[in-house]
C-alpha cells in the first residue's frame, strides 16, 4: 500500500516537472528576445529539475543514492540561477540590450504618422 502511494506521488512529481520543462520549451520558442527566453527557460529548468529529482529521491528510498540525489538537487538549485545571471551579464557586455516594447511601439506609430508626436499611451492605442 505504501509503495503504491509512493509510486503514485513520484509519478505526479515526474509529470509536474516535465510540465515545467515543456512550458520552458514553449517559452523558448514564443518569447521575442534573448532575455525573456532566458528567463522562461531558467525558471522552468530549475523548477522542473527540482520536481524530477524529488521524484527520484522518493523512488530510491532512504539510501546512499537518495543522499547523492539530494546533493545533485542542491547543485542544480544554486548553479542554475548563477549560470542564467552570468549569461545575461555576458549578453549585456556583448552589447545586446533588453527589448523595450514601449519604445518599439512609439517608433512604429511615428513611422505610421511621421508629422505627429506620439506618447506611449497613444502608441499603445495605435498598435491595437
């Protein structure tokens, strides 16, 4: 009875972690630029790894393998955000600037209406 509940809970964690990986993959495809893509992937990778490794810990029971998995989990939880931050700083250092959607909307409206001054509020109305 306890084994079947433990298996059911661990499968729930595997499915939940896989869901975060799939959402991160869609974020990688759908987001407009580097920094938002990196945010979507790094958050989903950290949370997805957490749930999948917890499921593996539940399946391995109390053993040396679960202790190893716990240390791997700690490494994932600390290294993932650090790597994402380092990648974002490297992109900024390389000259890639964050995408400014409001600035782009104003530029699109001023190209459509070149003789008028367009505020950001008017630009959001223009692009709808």
